[in-house]
């Protein structure tokens, strides 16, 4: 069997074949996220055909979206690895690369929403789903573009090799399993458990995970219930589908422009804050939605929500990489998108149940809005507490020893001043015989 050529690089190339990776990820996003979000156009057709209420019908979209985000199932076999590959190839222009890659969701919605409505009218919902299935087969072409790359931080250090060798010897002495089983256990122990998932114990990542749960709960129901809500306030079928197209095209603008802006020097250090800002504004848009009951009012809503939806989606991988680093980015993104899956499964049916119970969309939209605002506030509060602790630690260090220079990396702090003094003393001892540093 031919071996895969793995490119060697000490740092992300920030270009070259990386742009082909971006193109492949762009197509993957169209075939996965855009297609699943267009399922909401089938909502009324499903509800009419199966004669079910809002809550029961919403489970169809929930299951599709949930399986898309679950790593190892459905679209996730393409989506999560493609997103991680972009992070491997880009560092300096990472936000812009992610913006272009993930704009496929907006472009796909803009193109597919009216096309799907036309297909339903011409071939019924069964024929439309069959044609969409054939279109999604283009994912095979996207996979051919994904060329692996090995960065400096991905290479195994001598210490890690020694640990792996020791564990392998211990395993061989105490086990009688087949060689294939031994190799598999060795790979899991030395690779995944020791390196790939250390970030799960990081407090920053735990807070990010909790925040993602609330954010994903809030963002999903709109793509299921926007078209039915528009129809309920007297908007025509074509205009309701056009709202999804507007949402998609403005999503593109948010993906690309927000990614480009946050890569500028003035905002490079504030990408985390920009992410919080975008999530919070989407929550505010939700709170205003129940008051918008005419098509001319729903158009500005679609523009605003679509822009900031594209903005924060672009920054999810960037914020994750800032917390865990590029080495564990693939595994961390898998966990983040897995956390998306749980709210994606339950939030549309819960929103549908609220609609059935109250006879209005107000409660459902308000719950989604407050959920996204809470997600933003939680991350912001955690960031503020961490910064206050870091400043307090620096202040106490300076008070106790003015000569102490404190360097921080997350929750780890260490001093280099005394080591420098010791090295200076050794240098003087070599230059002046008989000198003692004590």
C-alpha cells in the first residue's frame, strides 16, 4: 500500500498548499453545515405530511444537526478534520483563513435555500432530498485535497519516546495479546492519553465548554423555526425562503470581514473579546425577534443575526487554539463540536414544545436569546477573574522580592532572576580563579 506523503514543516506555512486546504474546507462547509441548515425549509412539508406538532417535527432537524457535530458520525468525519487542518496550515492569518473556510455555510445557504424550495415544488420533498444527497457526494473530492502536515510541536520528544518504550516493554512482559492489539494500546497510551487530551483538565477549556453548551442551545432553533415563524406572521413561502438566503449571504460577510478585521494589529490581541461581543449581540437579536412581525422588519434581523453568527463561528477555532495550542487543536475542536451536538439535539424540540404550549414563539426566542447572552457573560467573567488573579500574583511577587521577575503561562508561574544570578556567578568563577559565588 502506498504511503501518504506527509509534508514536513517547522511552523505553519501560512499559504502555499494551505489555500487548497481552505478551498477544500470551504466546500466541506457547504456540503455539511449549509445542507443541514436548509433542512428547516422542509419543516412545513414534514409537518403537513406527517401531521405532527412543532415539537415532534423539530426532532428531524435536531437529529440531523446533532449527528453532523458528533465526531465520528455522519458529516463529522469530514467537518471536524477539515476545520482542524486549516489550523495546522495557518498561524499569522488564521482568523482570515477560518473566515474564508467557514463562509461556505453562508454561501451554501444563500444558494441552496431558493434552490431547495424550487426542488420541493418540482419534485416533492422526497425528490429534493435525493438530489441533495447526490450533491453531498462531492465531499469525496474535498477529502482528496487534505494533505497531512507535521509541525515542530507535533514531533515526539526523546522523553516521550522513552516513556512509550518503557510502557511498551512493561506491556509485552505482562500480556499475551496479539501484536496488533499491543501496537494499538501503545499508540493510544503514548499518543492520545498522554498528549492529545491534557487540555480537558484545563480550567479555561472547561469554562469554554460550558459556554459552548449555552451558545449552541441558543443558535440552533432559529435555523429550524425562522421559516415557520415568518409564515405564521403572514410572510409568503418565497419570502420566507428569501430570509434564509439573506441570513446566508450576510453570514458570508461576517465570516470574511470579521476574520480579516480580527487579524489586524489593533484587534489581534482582542480576538477573545470580539468573540464574546459577537455571541452577545446575537443573543440581543433574539430578544428583539418577537416584536418583528412583518417582512420589511425581518430582513434587518436576518442581516444582523447572520453577520454576527458568521463572526463568532469564525472565531471558535481561533479561541480554542488560544486556549489549548495548535498541537491539541484537532482533539479540542472535536470536543467543542461534540458539545455542540447535545444542545443541537434538544433545543429545537424544546423550542417547538414551547410554541405548542404557549401558542407563540416569544418564549422560545427569549430563552434562546438569554442562553447566548449568558454564554458570553460567563466567558467574559472567567477571563476577568483570571486577569485579576494574574495581576495580584505579579503584585505580590514584586512586593516580596523587587528583584524577582515573574513569567506566567496560564496557571504556571516561575522565576528566572535567581537562575541568571547563579549563571553570572559561575561565569565569574571561571574567569577569576579562586572566586566563590557563595
